[in-house]
C-alpha cells in the first residue's frame, strides 16, 4: 500500500486523549493532529520521537494532520489501525499470503456472528468461504518478538469466539495478525496483559481457527507485505 501523497515528518511532543497528538514540524511550527489509533500504543509515544503524518485538506476534518508512522529505536512503526485491512487485502490480491491465495471472490465488512462484521470474506466455488479477521500489531518488549494485544480487548476475544462458530458451521476462519514493523521474527499472544484474550485464542485454535502473522516492510512511502512469521503458541 503506497501512501497517496508524501508524508510530513515532525517531532512528537505528546499523544493524549487517545485521539490527539501534538508535534513540532521541521520548520518549528507546533501542530495538533488526529491519532488514528485508540489503543494504548505502549512504547510508541515517547516525546521527541520522529513521526510522519498524512495531510488532509477536507473541510469536514477538524485536524489537517493524521499520525501514520513513529520511529522507535531506528525502526519505523505503522500505527494507523485503519490501514491493516487494506494492506492484507492488497497482499491477498497479489498472492503474497500463500494460505489465503486462490479465492475468486473477496468482500469487505460482511455481517456475521453476533452483530459483528468480518473484515474480509473470501469466496470460491470450489471450497467453503474463508472468514478473515485482521488485527493490528505494533507492540514489542523483547527483541524480535511482536505481541498482541497491548491492552485488554473484550472485542478481540469476542471475534475469536465468533470465528470458532464459523468453523463449526462448516466454513474456514483465519485470524491475521498484521505486524506493522520490520524488526520482529515471531509473534506471541500477550497473556499477562489480557489473560481472557489468551484463553479465547486457545479456544479458537482448538475449534479449528487458523492464525497467521504477517510482517510488514515500512517506509514513509509505503507499507507492504514482507513475509509470514511464526506464532509461538501451542497447537501452531
């Protein structure tokens, strides 16, 4: 996925109220922008960090700038949680994600489960539909190891249970963890921050839900598929 226009670099002053951030542009101007990530963003909000922002001229937007990338320890990290579905969709179309290749149809945001919408529904005349849920990952505490989630997520656990229901209904269900950073060689479930999500993950795998972790290559020009990385969890 290429950014539609060049990103603007700046220095992060602070991120606050989940939706907002202040930054200093390279010309010394201070701006307030929107943060398209409502999660904790652990380890990604240190004042003084180099950031990249998209700019929007729409009169309906309150803030012109939106946070897209943060540099941490020399690694560029994607923080926009609105992009993973698009990145995974493009990767599927390109045939880059082998386990999800070969389907003739792809639909987005289809209703399923209990008042939920699946991120991507893959269809084909020769096999059952594949329900694909996508989660954004950017949390790291140990070298080479990505972790999800970075804070408790009841909604995430609910999605895992609903994917299990799809499998028991004769469909295929796949959880894709999109790692928006390039310094991770593996992924694991962060059970100490959300034990309930860990239990939901175990239930889902036992019911036949598949799990994939996709690492991204990230620059201020684009975010694209790099490769699949292993998930360090029992049963995988």
